[in-house]
C-alpha cells in the first residue's frame, strides 16, 4: 500500500484522503441513524359499532351496496338490481416507525439486544400539533360481491355487470357472482 501512495502526486493523495474521510463518515452515519419501517397504526375495530374513529363496517358496506346498485341499474336499463358485498378488512393507516437497537453485555457476560420501536411524529404549527408520519392509507378491502339483477338471463348482460364490478373494486372475477332475480 505504501508503494501505491508514494507514486501519487500531492493532489491525488489529498483526494484519496478526502474520499476515505467521507467513506468513514458515511459508515458512521449508517450505524448511528435509526431505522424506519412501516407500522400499521389503525385497523378497523373488532365490534360492529366504532366509538370514536368514525368508521363503521355495516354502514360502509350498505353505502357501497346502494351506490353500486344504482350504477348497475343504469347499466342494465333501469331494471331492479340488488347488491350484497362482504369486506375482508377495514381501513388501515401505515405510519413510519423509528426503530433503535441497543447491544449490551450483562454482568453475567451474556450479550443482550434491546429493540425499541416508536411511531415517527410530525410537529406542526410550531410544535403545537403532533401527528404520525403517514406512509400509506389503505381503503377497506372487498372480499366478495353478489349481484341480483331482475331478468338477467342473458350471459352477455351478466358478464358486462361482472366486468363493471371488477373495474370498480379491482377484485378478481372469481369473487363476483351475478345472478338473475325473478
């Protein structure tokens, strides 16, 4: 290594030393900075009625069923349409999560690793308001849909309805059933 450094000019030696210094600082920052990983902060409540968060599974399902029924009724020329859908899960907020790791050696000589995880908080209005850093908002996920259409004996009409439902909810066709209602 010494032979290589001896062949360099003074300017090249300075550049190499600066590159080494920047590399060391970068490695140090990677070791010190906390890791960020997503954490699911909010999931739908387990009960039908949600007290404080404003989301209710049954009301949400009924609203979707009503809106979809109205749209599909227009598609089939005003015939009576009834929709039943089930939800796989409620809405979710995924927030940034700061994780730190602390390595210690106990008095018995055992190595102990302690991990802590906390949501990343944003301070707004000069620190007066705080809220978590939201990475992603996910809407409730539809599990399956059954559509009852008055007099839908034609397979082409049922296929158009199924494709419309598939487009609206972005779910696979096997989760959609269109039946004729007499």
